[in-house]
């Protein structure tokens, strides 16, 4: 009797509310998500792998249930799952074309770390792809110099390093060659933090100062490439 009453209550709820309950369950654990999804047909119909959280899933999952869950999310075009697949294919599995496609898909869905990574990779490829990368990165709408800008960059850097630390990195990038500009940039490299060395700082505490997008993202790309070399498997 109690089960029927509970089922009737769940069925009476709007689908968007059921989806929110499922998203909350997924943020706790995969097991909770699956159990809630299976408890009645209403939740099954409302289940949407595109929008669920992967916060409780390892960046590089080893457990069978995590692998299966992330695979379903990727198939549903979940932005975080697409970003993770792109990172692995680009830097671990040496499948750069496939990896870029996944990162592009995640970027088109507004995934911030995917925008950051995809844009920087394109900048490092130079030519027309460099210009495309700058257009991608401009979608982050970073006001410079600004504390909010620094926080967003720090968040992207932190997620990148956390990811690279979890996987075998077999591919590095060469930093952008840079271009001559007349923007009167006042970025100054700090002692012992040359972009050509492995000790380039990986925090966002240093002042951005006044600079154009070209110089700002050139420096960020060099820092990104330095981190890749740090975790590169010889």
C-alpha cells in the first residue's frame, strides 16, 4: 500500500522536478542515481544522462560501474563526459583528431574547462587555427585585469592539473610562436619563471596587467604546455 502511494506521489510530480531529484542523486553517488532511477517508471522516463553530474566519478574511472555510467553520459552528449574523453584522447591515447572533436562538442555546450583547453590547443597550432582558438577563448568573456578573471583561470588550471595527474600523458604541445603586436603590453616575466622552462608558475596569483588577447593567451598557452611536459611519460 505504502509503495503504491509513494509511486502515485512521484508520478504526480512534473518531469523537470524528477530530473532535478535524479541530478541530486547522481551528485551523491552513482549507486544512488541508479537506485532512484530504477525505483519507478516515472524516474526512468525522467532520467537524462546529458545533464547529470559526474562529480562522484573518477576523472579516469577504473571501476566497471563508473566506466559504464560515464559511457552513457558521453553517448548522451554530457558536456563533462565529452570533455574527459577529449582530454584522454588528446593527451593519453594519441588520438588528437578524435580528442579535438570531443573537446569541440563540449565547448559548444559551454563547458568552461573544455573551452579553455580546446582554445589553447588551437592557439598552439598557429595559422588560421590560432585565430580560431582566440575566438573560442573569447567566449569566456574574461575581463582583464580582474579578480574574477583570475579565479576562472585558476579554476581551469586546477582542473587541468588534477586531470593530468590521474592519467598517462604521452603527448605534449609546443607553445605558440607569438606574434608582433603594438598593444603596449606590460606583462613582465618574473625571475625564474621563464615560459621556456619547466618551472613556469601554475597559479593565477600573478598580475595580468594591461595586455591584448594575443599576449594574454600566448602566456597562458605556454604555462599550459609547461604543465603537460611536467606530467609527460618518457
